[in-house]
């Protein structure tokens, strides 16, 4: 069974790496299921006849069948999930839809965002359309428009909206968040926004369904917490612990939680669900063993262990429902279900089988879970704890002491007395519990280092200290008080919620102090698979049972991991990463010994920008902790939006920009210079030259910010690159007169994203690029690149690459130029679907 389950897990994981789904999935899946059933029947017959199973064929056959079953089961699930689609021609078309608010709405500064379950579809003229025209579940944003603030929407309400939709699309970058995959896992097949229309109205105040009841209860609890803790800085943490909604926690707080390694506690995590389930099981068992303090012998009717299993599972289910039945909480519930069922049936044998069965159920119900770090961390932590504890020697009693009375007993009776020993004292039991807790923390801290490095390219060195304080405080103090305060009447709830918030505030202050140390986080490049496997094997050697030879040698396997350095081009070569940041610009230029960032992407929201969503995660995964230079071409937010975030997370030696005096980015810079035509420097055989703006342009207050864009030309021995920022036709004309031959470049970053005011024929003729790159957002409101401009590039024989189609684009300038498009080299079956 273990080999079959491991095969299922491997097969599901293999499917998620495919660029396309296999053909004839239902038929193949039925054939695989039939083969599995046949294999199980043959195995049962062999066991009945007491025939020995071949050592190789049995496990290998189960592993192969499990892999095929997992692969085609996941493929079938993917086909079913991808079936509802918005037609390409219907993107940007107005629809009138009726349906229900399907989740807990998220309010932000400019409006509200929510999932919407579609029940009826009409066209813009109110003529009925087939329901399949629009996917059954979509994400809608409702922005405050001319009519003022948006209405208050609540879960379970039925609304009529005029909407405009698009197919799922997200930024595609190495080591970045895959928004399209996340939407697929949530069952969302289109996104859009509510149009400003007088017909938008509430049709029903509540539509009954169990899902709507649960979401409505979560909304009531969230509103109660926010009302009680109005204006408190950590109200979002209390909300996250009670209903699992983390969206109100500021990004600055998340940085502290991540650096101290306690972010797993700031939600309805597996630890909290297990704690609540365990508490409910213990209470039910204690009451049942005392027959509810009646005269009836209830344990004779049903063993207390079975009742405890049911009570713990029900408590876990209720808490998971509070979390909105989110995917991470579901994983814990499935594991609890397996354990509860095994206890009820009396089949709790090998814990490894229970763990594998739970993982198998999770991936069969949610095949995309293997793409989430939480899946591997959850099961990895449990596996490490089991490896480091199950079967190890522990003291359960004291040996009997020799006495005169014992000498008078017959030899057999004396031996029995010595075997029985005496019970542990209370102090011994407490001491043993503390030792076991310390050993568990030690095992988890060391055991998860290789996996944490593989997933996040960093490990918190202060995590053991922070978790030693945070786990008991959050799990045993804050969470119970927050839950009680949420359910009790207001007079009793207020002091509990305020007390829980105060504990979080004090804890956060300590964590913020700890996270301020530079040594708090160790960052290295994400390891390749072979290095991860080597380090994991050494870690298991290190955590082997006492008596295992030279366990300390396991630490030696960490040296290649912890001492790894970021890869870089050879001397005289250049690598350029053009990020997919939506409607904005951001490029990383690397020589053999230096790194320069040109622009930092847009600001998406007050707490989200190209820096923290794209650039910083990429740099962290590469193990890059310092930039030698940062160029912010001009002050438009689609170019400077992520600059402050980058400078707060990465050391930047100097800033070159055309930003006006007093700009907030300038205040954060260590060293700043204005970009002026004629500046230049050379790094490792690569030449950098600033071609624009002219120094006199800074005296012209009427000049638009686009006109002062820093234009940078980068040259290697084989080719050159021209980064034109947002210059327009007038500045292109100035460059033709001032720079002349220096404009020649093999690669051109299209000026102003391909707008109609740039890329004049004369400018393209002077540059003569072989490749042009357009950094644009998918279906952006400016409609960049303009069709006539885009066609102009094609008419000049220029190869055109768009970030909304290619994702991140990597250029390698060696003896020849290599181009890599992320959506092609890292193709997945859900891209563009």
C-alpha cells in the first residue's frame, strides 16, 4: 500500500510539470483503475494461498500502477477544471449577470473584491445568453466610481451586476507567484470588474445554502472583531486566527513574521486545527470516561477512544469551516480524517502508512496541492517528527530499588517487581515532556532546513528562539482567547479580544526587534535537486537514533548548500532579465561581478508593487542580496512603484534617476546622482552609457516626466542593448541629432511600451534592432502596444516579444545572443487557458 500511495503522489506531481494534458484521459484512467483493481485482487489471492510475493515485482508494480493512477487522475481533474472557459472573443465585452456573493468580501481603499457564483447571464441589451457563456465562478472587483462608494456586499446575497471579464492571467516570472495556477485551484475561471451602471442592485438579502451559511457566519465574526478592535494595529492577526482571512495584515508585518519564521502561526494553520481537535478529543474522552458524571457506564457502550476520535474530527471540521474551507486547512482535515478513521476501526498501525494515506487523499482531492510550499512543509514536518521520535527509547517508569524486603522474595517474584518498577513522579513527567518538546523543536528546525532552502532560498536563524515563545503564546493563549471572544456576547467578548490583541502586540514588538538583526536570516541561491537530495540525506543521518555512528557528519552535507554563491555571466558577457511586471518596466542586468536594476515596476496597491511581488522574490531565490546600481528612469509609478520596496529589502550602492527633488525614493537612497547624457562606466568588459536626458532639461519645469526618461545603452563585445524608458517622438528626434550612431543596438526596449507617441520610423531606422521587447500588461487600459506601432516593427523585420505573452524574457549576450521566454521554456498546461 505504501508504494502505491507514493506512486500516486509522484504521478500527480509529474502531471503538474506538463506543458499539455495527455489525450484520451478518461479512457486511460479507466484502464489504469482496472489494472489497479486486478493487481489488488491477484495480491489478495496470492496471500490467501500463502504464496510468497516476489521481492521486486510487487513493490515496483504497485509503484508503477500508483504513478499511472495519480498522473491520469490529476489529468482528468485538470480537464474538468479547465472545461469552463470565457471565450477569447468575449474578453472586454459587457455582460449583465445575476448570482450570489460566494466568499468573504475583501474591502480595500478603492472598493471591494469578491468571488461571484453566476446564476444567469444576459448581454448588454438584457437579452438572455446560455449560462455556459461565462464560467460558473468568477472574481469581481467593484471600484468606487462616479456614483461614489460601492454598496456593502455580504456573503450569500444575490446581486445583479453589469460586468466586464477577462480570462485568467497573471505575471509569469522565475520564482514568482503563479496567479493562474492559484485561480485554477480555487475553481475561478475568469476575473473582471463591475461596471458603473444604475442597474447594479441587490436582488435578495440571503440565498440559503450550507456554503452561504458558513461564509455569512465568518463575515459576522470578522465584523465583530474589527468593530471591537477598531484602529488596533494587529486586528488583522486576530481575524486571521479566527476566520483565516489574512488579507488585512500589512506587508510590513508579514516581513517580520517571515524573517522570524513564525508566519505559519498567523492563520488557521494545521498546528491550530490539530490543537483544537486534540483539546476537544481530550475533553470528550475525559467526560465520557466519567460517564458525564452520571451513574451510567457509558464507556461500556462505546470506548472513550472512539468517541474522542469523533469529537476531535468534528472540532477540526468546524474550525476548518471557519477558515472558509481553504486548501491549506483542508489538508489538515484530511489527515485528521485518516487518523480518526484508523482509531475508530482499530487499524492505527504503521504511522508511515497513515501519513502516506493522508497525503494520497489530499492530492487525489486537490491535485494542485503539490505545487504549494505548504503541502511539503506540512507533511515534511510531520514526517521529520515521526522519524525523530517513533520507536526511540523513552523513560516510562522508574526501576525498582533494591530493599531488604526484595531480598526475601522468591527470584521470580523479585524479577517481576523489578520489571514493573515505580511510576514517574510529577516532576519527572514534566521534565520528560519538556525534553520531548525540545527534541521535537530541534528535529523540526534542523530537518526542514533543506526543504526550506529549496522552497524559499532562505532560513531564519532566529526561528527556533522565536517559535519557542510564539508557539505556546499563539496556540495556547491568543487563539483560545480570540475564539472565545468571537463567540461570546459583547460585554464578555471585548476584554478577551483586547487581551488577545495585547499579547500579539507585545509578541510582535519582540519579533520586530529580533528581525532587525542582519544575521536573522541566512540567504543562499535555491539549490538544484541533486544538492537538495544530498543535504536531505545528510540531515536524516544527523537526526538518526542515538548510537548511530558519527551522526555529526550529517552537518557536513550542509556546507555546499550554505556556502553556495549566485551564478553570474563570464567576463565580458551580459545577462538581462526582463521581468513580467504587468504594465510597467523592470530589468535586471548582470555582468560577471556587478548587477544593475533598470526601473522597478508599477505600484499595484498600497502594499503591493513590482518590488515585493516580482523583483525581491527573484533576487532572494537567486541569492542576490546587493545591487551595485539602480536606475529609475523617471517618476511615473509604473517605473518607480517598486523602488522603495527594493531599497528596503536589498542593499543598493547608488541610485541614478531623473526623480524630482523631495521624492520619497531619494530619501531612501545611500547615494544619488541625476542621470545626464554623457555619463558612462564600464563593468567587467561591458560598457554602460547614458544617452538622455540632457542636463538643461532639468531647468524646464513644463517638461513631462516621460521626456526626462533615463536612456541607457549597454554594449558587449558582440551586441548592444538600448533601454529607452518612456521617451516620445520629440526626445527620439533629439537623440537622433545628439547620439547618432550610438543608437545602434541589437535589442531595443520599445519606448513608452509601444505607445502611439513613440517608435517613429526614423528612430527605428537609426537603432536597427533585430529584437524589440514590449513590457506591457495583459489587456492594459492604454491598449499598448498600439496596433499601428506594433505593425511598424514587423514591417522593419524586427522580432517582437511581449511580456504579456512571453512572461519574463532572459537575454544572454555571449559570443552569440540567446533568448529565453519563460512561458515557453517553463510551459504549463494552465497557461493561457
